[in-house]
């Protein structure tokens, strides 16, 4: 019997968390040094540290040619597991056995130099992933054609949008022909057409070339299309590994986090420095009773550790349905009005929409706070709200199937 291409045995990863602010001025550092003797005299510790188990005794095997989904809420240990599998970081205990070369696409622009052009970065990134110069040159035209960034190939990638970076990075990784391809949520940045093309490429890689894919996404619809089996993590522990439909069903039954105050949530991802503390969802009349067709108002309160004024701020609000499929994305970078926002130590961001015609039911909200393109606080299922619908208003006989349609519009048929 052929051995598994990936074996994970009793894998654990422990971090030490410091409860001290990461952003200090030189004056703060000098003052802290001056106070240190008094702290030691009074028996006070300089820095409080807490042990955190990001992964706890994880065991599984993956066979060659499988497409495996990795799902779980933020803070469940997905990113830590991917970094260990990609050999970016080492486990605290346990071991992994990889029987093949690995290509990873974990973050936008990983392995890209901002000052180099797209053309130069194809060769640089390909070399980092283990391709020879001759192999990159042979596949260069194919990589560029797939990425659809030929027009900007001789432009420094620091001028690329995040979507263009993902296109080029995925194209290099996908054409490397690795035995194991690891893809994180980065494809969510790309447009719908590129996502569709990427899914087709991953399907081709597994079925025709017999390569193994580990794919992470919060979009269960994409997971169902690509993956034959899924791994479900919760709080660093493996909950189950089974057929995709069974695992997703289990995942959707896990109690959501919206009952916990946003200020007390500790499952957000990002490089910190900014934290969402409260979210309010109402209509424009400030009522929490929201009807289909109402204009929505999202009020996000935040706190920041930055002492200097920060611009280049971006806020993304994603409304998802009960199947955890996105139905509405509100991005300050693409809205029609310029978002001239200056980051303060504390404040709020308000987003108001036009009429939103959603089907009756419960909806959840994911929120992300980015500075200079880097996520600082990304919280999934930060809050929830309900939509009330009068279907007669739309001349509907019955409520449409939520797995097919989320929006209500008035329509008719003629022959």
C-alpha cells in the first residue's frame, strides 16, 4: 500500500503571548528602563507572558492526489498548521512527514520584492519555490497568460493592486507543478472570474496531475466544489476529518461567536495595533428591526495603539448568509465616495448603504480593519442581524430557496 503523502503525528504548537503594547516611542523605552529598578524592588515583573496552544495534539493523514479543505473559525489554528506544513515554523511537539515538494500561497505577495517588476518577481518567486531558471523560462509565457497581468509585467509590483499580486503569485505557484500545493484564503481577494479559473486549475492539478492540494477558505461553496475531504479545527484541536459535506454540516452547527461582546473577542486575526470594540447594525432610522429593502447602517467602534496619525486606512464589511456564503461586500477602497479617514486612538467608522433587498432570515457580519494593505483586526461573525420580509410586496408565491437566491427583486415572465 502506498504511503500517505502527508502524515501529521501528535502535532502541537505553543506560543508565549506578551501583554505589553508593541508600539512604543523612544521616550517610553527610556522611561521604562528608569522604572525597572523600582519594579524589581517591589517584586513586579517587567512583562506578563501567557502560554497559548495554537495547536494541540493534531493527528491526520492525507493521500496523494487528494483535495483537502481546512476550515474553522478565526483562531482555530489553521494558519499555524499551514505554516508548519510549509516549513516556515517548527512545531513545539510532534512531527510531520512530507513525501514530496511543497508550494505555498499563504499571504498576498509572499516572496515578492516590491521594487522589482512583475517579470523579475516571476523568476525570483519561482526560484524561492524551487524551480530552476530554465524551468521558469519554459513556463513563463503560460504563467503570464494565466495571470492576465501582461500589460503590467515590467511595472514594479509595489504599484500592483492586491488582486493583481494574487493573480501573479497563484500563477507561479500553480505552474510550479509541486507535489503538494497549499493555498490560503488569498484567492478571496481576486475577482469572480479569476477565482473560477483558479478553481478549475486546482481541479486539473488534482485530477489530471495527481497532485495534492490543501485549501483554506471561509466560503463553504468553494470548499464543496474543490475538496473531497475536509479537516475541521476548533481552538487548536482537530474536531473531525471526513467527507466535505459531513464536515461542513458539523462546522455550521458549531455555536457562533456573536453572543460574545466584540471587546472580549480574542479570535480575531491580523497584526494587531487596532481592535474593533463594538458593532451596531440598524437601518437609517436607527431601528434594529430591519426589513428587506431598508437602507443599512453599520457603526464600528475601534481602539488603536498607534500614537501617530495614520492614513491609508481601509475597512471591509462582509455580510454572509446562514450557509456562510458572502451576499454583500462593503469595501471602503472601492466605494464611490472617497474615504478620507485618519486613525485616532479611538473612534468609529460608519458605513451606510442603499436599499438592500435580502430574503427573510439571519445574516452574519465579518469585519476587517486594514492599514497600508495589512490586516490589523479581522473578525469573523462579529455580529448578526435579522431581515423581515413581506413576500407579497414582491409578488412572490413562496420564499425563494436561500441556497439559490438571497436577494428579492420584482420580476415577471412574458411569452
